[in-house]
C-alpha cells in the first residue's frame, strides 16, 4: 500500500507517514485529513512512496483526501519547499502559513456557491394584494417577479430577508444556488483613466523592463520621493496584462493599500484583488482563489501575498522594498522581498524592487551585478526639492515638543492655505508615567519596559507585549497622588496643538486611531478633501502617501535614533528621514522640511542634509565592509527564552561549546554570545541570543544544519523556547 508523507502544522522539522488506501489517490500539495494523537488534523501531502521508516503495520491510514488537485501552484510549491530548507523551519508550519485560514481548516478550495431568491410558480400566480397585511412581503414578492435576487444584494436592493423567509414559508419564494461564473478579464481588456505622459527616465525604465519580460531579471527602481515610480509600475503592468498575464504588487503595510488600490483600479479595466490581514477569512479565500484560477488580473497585498498561487504570473513588484515589515518577526521568520526574488527566478519573470531609499543589501546586489539599477532623479510634474532646516533645540523653550521657530513656520504655511505634517514616532499620550515625589515609574513586569500612558482610554499599555493595566490613583511605592506623564506622544501632541491653532482641524494617524476597519481610509479621504490641515502621525505617514497640499514636514524627536546599539539603526533613520521629508511639496508647491535635534552636528545628519541618501548609502556600505557586517557577511541568530534567566544562557553557552569543538566550524566563523537580546525581557520571558557570522552564505547554511543536530543532543534545549532567525534585521 502506498505511503503518504504528510506535513502537519506542528513545530517539528519532519513529515509523518500514513497509509494511502487503495480507494484514494493524492498528489503532493493536496490536503488530507489524518488521525494525529486523539484528534483528526488537516495535513499536506509532501510526497508519496512505497517506503516508511516505520513498519507498515504501525502506520495509520489517511481518513480523507480533501483535494483532487494540489492547492499550491507548481512555483509556490517549489518556493515553499526551498524556503523551509533555507530558513530551517518546520515544513508543516511553512506550508500552512501559505494557505488562507479556511483552507487550513479543511474547507473546500473552491468558490462558495452563489445563493439567490426566486419566485415560485405559486408566487408568480398569487394575487399580490392578498399580502396586504405585510407591505414588506408585497415589496419583496414584487421584486422577485422582476427576476432572481442574489442573496448578497438583498440589503442594497432594500428587500427584507425576513420578508423573503416569510414568503418561503407560504410557498411563494425559494432559495437556490449555482456555481459562480468565471469572468475572463482578458476579453476586452483595456486601459482606462488618464495616463500621465512619461518623462525620459520613466520611459527608459519601462522600456528596459519590457525588453526582459520573457525571462528573469531583477530591477532596482531607485527614484527620489515623488519621482513617479507608481507610474512606471502601471506602465509595466499595462504591457504584462495586455499579454494576458497576471501581476503581483506587494506593499509593506495595509496602510499603503487604499491609495495604491485606487490608482490601479482607475487605470485598468480588469479585476484588482487585495490580500492583507484586515480581510475576513472568506474575503481572503475568495481573493486567493481568483488569483489561482486566473480571474484576478492584479493582486495587491502585504507580506504573505507572496505565496498566492497564480494561473499565469507575469511580473512581481515590491514597492518600498527597503521596508522592515517585509520581514516576518514571529514564527517563521522569512523575508518576503528575498523570497519574491527567488519566486521570480523560479517562474522566469521580471521583478521590480522600488524605493527612494533602497536597502543596503539591495544596493550591494546591484554592485555585484545581480540586479539592474534604474534611476528616477527628477520629481514628477513641477515638484521641486524641499528646503531642509535643522533646528538646534539646545537652550530652546520648547512647548508641546515644538520649538518657537517651528510654530511660526507652521503658521506661515497654514495661512497660505497649505497642510502640515508633524512626525513623531511614538504613539500614546506619554511614553512613561512618573511619581513626582519618589521617582517611581510605571513599568511592565513582563518586559522591564515602561508602560505607555494612553489618556483617551485611561490605561497604561506595554507596546512590547500589549499588556494593559488601569492608571493607578496613587503611587504604589510611596502613596503619593502626584503622578504625572513624562515625555511626548502623538495623543498629547494633538491636544497640545489646540491652543496654538484653535481653528485648525487636526488629524492624528497612528495605530490607535486606525485600528477599526475602514478608519484609515476615512481619515485619508478627509485629509485629501482638505478637512484636516495639521496631520500628526507615526511612521505610517512616512510610507508612500501622496498629500499634494502638504508643504511643511517636521520631525520632532529624532535623537534616540542617532544613538543605538543596533548597527542597522543609521540605515533605518536615513530611510525614515528621507521618506518623511519626501511628503513635502509634491504638487508644484515649494516644500520645507524641519528637523528638531539636540545634535545638529551629528555626522549622519550632516551627510543626509548636505549629500543625500545615496552618499549615506555609499558611506554605510564602506563602513560595513570594514567591519565585516552584512551584506558583506551573513548572519544567523539563535534566540533562547526562559522564565528564570538561567536556562537560556546556559543552553546557548553549551551550544557554543559544542560548536567550537565540532568539525563544523572553520576559522571564518565568528560566534558572538551568549548575550542578552536588545529587548532582554518580553512577555515574561528573559531573552538571550547567539550570533553566527560567516562571509559565505552557503557555508553558514551548512553550519546551521549541523548546529540543529547538535541542539537535539542538549537536554537544556527542552527547558527553553528557542528560535532560529536567518538573515535577521533586528539584533
């Protein structure tokens, strides 16, 4: 009897063997139901053979095969198998991560039937006046006599579902279903909306990418903010869709999607589907299926949209490719940008990596001639570069986090009828709550980090583990009631601005104000209507948004980013500053950028202000080469956590000792640690780490494979929670 090797969503790097009864057939990539312990679980068939490491008599049988054909496309299947190996992550977790939740639960991998109401023969013949006691039933029956009513249209047609059910009990109406019709957008595909005339640089970029449309090629589209990268994307997609192929456009966060979706839907007379965490399970499955069967022409999505199966994928676009949110930080720690390049290579299609501030790894790949560089140096339309100012805060009488000179500049821009953005990457009212009498500070006991004070909800919240507690009425240390907020957050800034600008509408855009579904879209629409004149925001505002009336952008508190133990912090700040500054002056108006700091002479600021991001990147790459840091070397971090701050460092030290004594290592491997993680405690667990560095990525992969085997020999490994982070972006 055949043996199916089945992956299950469990934290074990192996498959499980089950007998495949003669009455069943299953291919690799099909879902099955299998007995696992005392339960039945959904699994994925990885392969089928006639062998097992166990005696066949000890194997259980598959209960049910859920799919006739694999739920993965051929290319995504290869991608996932390769990714599980590269990131050294359990295959079952990887395969299930790539599926919509409803498919993980065993729901069928097809569109749900379309239900509709219709009038029965009796309903067509009955005197409608016989229903005079129920006006809603009369209205419903009259509507049904005009034709069937799809169930999802009941509300918009103002027909009562209750009335339809009542008619059904009387034999006057009935429910029926039919399979959804597949719509082929290729028939009659056209481009709608106003096309902008491409400038020379944009046209050159589109032509270069189009010339390599039938093979793999990786293109870094490096354009200053406002240079028209999206217009290049649209023109490339026009060529791809005209050939009947599909496109995947990835954006770093859900907050970027409203404007992006609108641009693409306005341009193309073709279905555009969206995939992000804000969708419910059925919406996500529907979009996934439409991509798989070819109904969707374009899919716009965040990180996990990378694993969407396509019938005929023609191009991948990674917008804001430098953004750290493309890297998964929990569970399977993959980098969607890097895997997207692998997928494009596997499918032999072009991939476009777009950014005004490319990641240093991406620039390194250009220098290594793995990627091609396309530059957009001119801002679109008549936009001019923003004027940059540094305000030295030393000795200033700062009010609400604003220097007097900044307040005056804000008044000037507002009086001219323009909008202002204030950037403060710290949500909440204040980052700490302090007892003025004894110095006690409210601290999360699970993380050893200060609680953030949220005044609107009157609670304290830890922004690391998300735990909450009420604001104490008195100091738990000395009993004093003199408890005061310390520091500035976006919520406090919003309140503090009112006395300065009492008649100016203010909009705060951060995670607290946009958590409700549709809230971000509403706020952005209000901004574009001119309803909000002052915008306060965290890094959500820095990414890709187009505000044509914004002429002043101010960064209020950047000093913390200038002094960090993380070697990547300078790169992140340079990207953030450049992106935020790029929001100013995008529609022919002169923009102005103000940066408040106590350290105006800092070398990083001087380079950015006087030479720009490209000069910073050249300097940073040279420094990293000298220090032998990525991208000149490769990193893998092994993190361990415990509850007593003893087992984790002991486990990692034992692992280090084994590694150094094993034939795995060579003289180019550098091991750092065990050392506490940058966030040494989170969620009640103490966190330690061991860093492995090697100039050869391939050699480091071999060492890590051997390291995993060593871990399995350590008894301490069972006493800690440990994870592997390949190509980490956080220390």
